[in-house]
C-alpha cells in the first residue's frame, strides 16, 4: 500500500461524505451571499436534491465586484494572449484589471437590458477566444440571463440545433476567428444557422474583428463597438440582479448518444461554491497568482477555469488564442508561462503529445524562465503514461491528471495539491474529490472488487456544481444518467479502482469518442454519413491517433447500382461531416467496403473493426454472421491508416 498519510485528503473526503451539509455549508462561507441558503441540501427537490436552497447571490458579483471592493481593483483579472492576432510574429497581449473588467461587464449588461434581455432569458455566444467573450459571459451572469456558449469549431447546423433548443433572445458573435493559416468567418455560419433554425433571436451583437469584417443584417444585427461607445457616452451600468442559488447560470451542450446534443444545466450557487473551493484545495492557487487554463471557452473546462473559478478566487486568468505548436513553434506554452508568470497550466494531454513530437528533447523548454511554474494539470482525455512521464522529466514539476465531465463542471477525481499532494500513479487521475463517492459496478449494479473493470458510477447525491438536469428535459436526464443504476449517476466511463482507492478511467461505455480532448458522438456522425444519397449503411468508430488520441473513421456500404467512382463519394462524405458537424470532428477518413461485419442478430461489430484498424490482437467473435467480412475490412484498411 502507498503511504497516503501526509495529505489531509482522506480526512477531508471522509468528512464530505459523512456530513455533506456541514462540509459544503462551510465551503459556502467563501462566497458572498445576498441571502444565505435556508437549507444547504434539500433531497426532496429536483432529480436527486438541490444545493443551497433559498440562497440568493450573484455570480458576477462574486467574480468581480467583491474583488474591486476588496482591494484588487488594479490587479489584472484577464490576460489575453494571441499569437494569431498579430502577423508580426510577436504575440498580441491585452490585459484587463478587475476594475476595467467590471466596467466593461456593467456596460454590456446594460446594453443587453436595453435589448430586453432579463433574468432567465437565454443568450447564445458563438465566439472566438477574445476578451469580449468573457465580458459577455459575465454580463449575462450579472443580469441573471442564462448563457450558452457554442464552440467555434462547430458548423452552422450544430449551432442551429442549439438555437432551437435554448431559444435565445440574443446572440453574441464575431466577424471572424483565427486558426493557424486560416480565418474562420463566423458570420456566414451564424446567418446560416439562424436560417436553419425554427427559432429566431430578437437581436445579434457582432464584434467586428480584424482582419475580416462582415456585413450586418438590418434590424437584427448590431455593431458591438458602436453599442459600447453609446453606453460609455450615456454612462450606462447594469447592477447585479439577485438570483437563486438554484437558478441556472448557463447551459452547455455536449454530445449525446444521438445526434441531438444534451443541454447540461449549471446552477449559480453550487457552481460558485465548488469552483471557489477547488482553486486552493485542488489546484493549490492563492489569490493574486496567475493561473492558465489552455482550453477553449466553448468547453466546460474553459467555462470553469478560464472564466469563473480564477475570478471567484481573485486570481489572474490567461486566455490564450493559439496552439501548442506552430504558433509559432513548440515553445509557445513555455513562452506564455514565462512571460505572464503563470504558476499552473491546465491543458489536455493531446497538446503535450503534439509538443513532444515536435520537440522530443524539450530544447524549447530550456529557453524560458519557468521558475514560477509549479504544477501541470491534465484533463479531457486519459493521460497516457508515456506522455505524463515525458512531461515530468522535462518540466520537473508535478504532472497531475484529473478526470472531468461536462456534466460535473469540475473534477470528479484528482490529486488535491492544496490539501497535500498524494503520490502520482501514472494512468490514474488519482482519487475522488470531496462529495464524490465513486464506485465501480457490474451490469446488475453490484460493486466490483478492486482491480476489476466495470462501469464507473457516482453515488447520489452529486456534489455542488454538478448538473441538476438537462435543459427542459428532466426525463432525458433521468434516462441518460439515473435510471440504469438506481441511486447512482452513470458516468458512461469504464474503469476500475485499485486497492488504494485510486480511480482508473479507461474509456467510454457509449458511442462517444475523444478527439484531441474534444467529446464527439460517433452516432451523430453516422447520421450525417447515412444522409449521403449513395450510402446504404455505415459505421463510424474512433481509431488510434498518436497526437489526437483518437480520430473518427467512417466505413461506408454503398447502395446497389451506384457506379460513381468510390474515391469521389468518400471525399464527399468527408466534406459533409465538416459542413454539418464542423472541423472539430477531424473526420478525414471514409472507406467504402463491400459489407460490414455483423453478429447473427445484425449488430455491427465495431469493437472488432477498431481492433483491426488499430493493429491490435483480435479474436473472431463467436456470434459473427460471416467471418470472411473481417478479411475484407483488413484489406480495405491497408494503406489507409
Ligand atoms: N473555430 C473554428 N475552427 C476550429 C476551432 C475554432 N474555435 N478550433 C479548432 N478548429 C478547427 C481547426 O482549425 C482544425 O481544422 P482543420 O481540420 O482545418 O485543421 C480542426 O478544427 C481540429 O482542431 P484541433 O482539434 O484544435 O486540432 P489541430 O489539428 O488544429 O491541433 C492540437 C491539434 C493537439 C494542437 C490541438 O487539438 C490542441 O491544442 N488541443 C488541446 C485541446 C484542449 O485543450 N481541449 C480542451 C479539453 S480540456
Ligand atoms: P467532456 O464532457 O468533454 O469534458 O468529456 C468527458 C469525457 O472525457 C469523460 O467522460 C472521459 O471519457 C474523458 N475524460 C476526461 N478527463 C479524463 C481523464 N483525466 N482521464 C480519462 N478520461 C477523461
């Protein structure tokens, strides 16, 4: 057994489970409340109980106003660093103090109110990684509106689905986003999405961003800078609108097992309490320090650790519009850490695989002063041991993997640096955080012994910040998470616990794949492939990729009588996924085959196809209808993967 005694973790975790109300009630003291909760946890409310019932607060107040009032007015709240926004080769850096950020947020909040947006109204953001995105998210929180950020790498149809579901009064967008060697024009995608959607927003506020401006639709679109100038002239400022702890702060859509995404709801109170708690106890950050989360605001990690948690804590947050490599080189991350004196970086393992490939000896690392840098945190996908090992050797700081889901809003299992770091075991994101009782069960919900793989479940109730429900879909939420294992939340991840209680997360039990830390549904991609007029049948699965972890690969069976060149159809299918789902899917490989391997009951043998594609050992499934099909698949894959 590992000696785990020097950390406070075990005592703290045990207390959180023995007395959840006492534990989280105490943590809630670090948040400013307008009215404290009448009940820390009410098991009779919601799908599994609700946190901080009766509590009244404002999330934006806790992120900004209280720090300005408390002596941090001149401290930098946000550093925006964009190697893509400056063609001179230097990075473009813009800083906002807490006072400046508050001023911008107050103004934009007032502009939104002028557009009729109030408490409970939904607002969609479809934006690149610019400070205005943070300003808009906080302005929503300030006036009690519910934001829903849609990742810029999603195509118009995905945005349309989210508009239909969230029914926003207002949409924030920009003329363009920047990707290496490519300007992403957001406006045509926004216009197409609004056309496709049965629900139309009352107004759109558009940031005209160099190098590419865009036309505005008369009567619907408004120029962001113009509205800002007018608001400054009129000295407009929105006050904080009190909301209930249980009111929604945001909706974040994530891939479901069908093409229709799930709108994960986040509340105000539990979110603020859990995230504030995490900043010191989990990440070891003290107020005033610089914290860098290298995700995108379109993902949960970006919501929690670029926008909210660092500001709840009075830290300085970095928003980075660039890549780990190529902007301009594999030293990009070390340049940002050194220049802004970041004490911690939180990113996905895929970024490190990309850096390692370009700079295996870590020569870029030694060009920068990383003396302030204390900890590297990884999440979003399994941190493969060789990558962790390389990062530890090169950086000579602790490398902490931690396990997350959009649904939970913060980490489920991690290594709490602030409570006292536990020994790192490569391949494990360490131990459950306070409030999470993680178990591994078989199909009959029977607990499995240490070391045995099964479904990972969390005993209800979930801790604060976790989803109370899916947006206007309680039944779908129950079906997706609570029905299969009564009394538990189903993570849809498979793995095991070891004898020290360390969690090992090995893969999903559903059709979700993880591409460069991005969560995607293969079922959703299959729906797109099947919509091609020449495709009779298809299967999409994730195959191994040395950088992105997994990439999707589509197998197509063409309709009888199709005589067009197969390569042409394969190309069309690839383009179709990019057009309908977006470039983020990284769907570059479609292979036409004569037939798909199936069981005698007609189920496609995706697991076996994947093993063949990954070059792993595989056994002939006993239930296969025709074993010869697998040889055909092997032949079709030759030279393609
Ligand atoms: N808007 C528009 N397009 C976007 C986009 C955005 N916000 N973000 C990504 N894309 C596009 C990219 O341009 C790329 O398009 P391409 O096919 O034309 O090249 C595609 O979507 C895939 O992007 P990405 O996943 O970023 O891959 P990449 O090949 O550009 O870079 C890595 C590879 C490993 C460097 C990159 O994936 C990375 O840094 N990952 C870290 C992931 C992360 O932090 N995840 C958050 C979870 S914690
Ligand atoms: P998302 O909701 O996009 O954050 O993706 C959540 C999924 O990513 C989880 O269900 C896991 O499958 C995977 N994941 C996230 N972090 C980790 C991790 N540290 N180790 C293993 N898998 C992870």
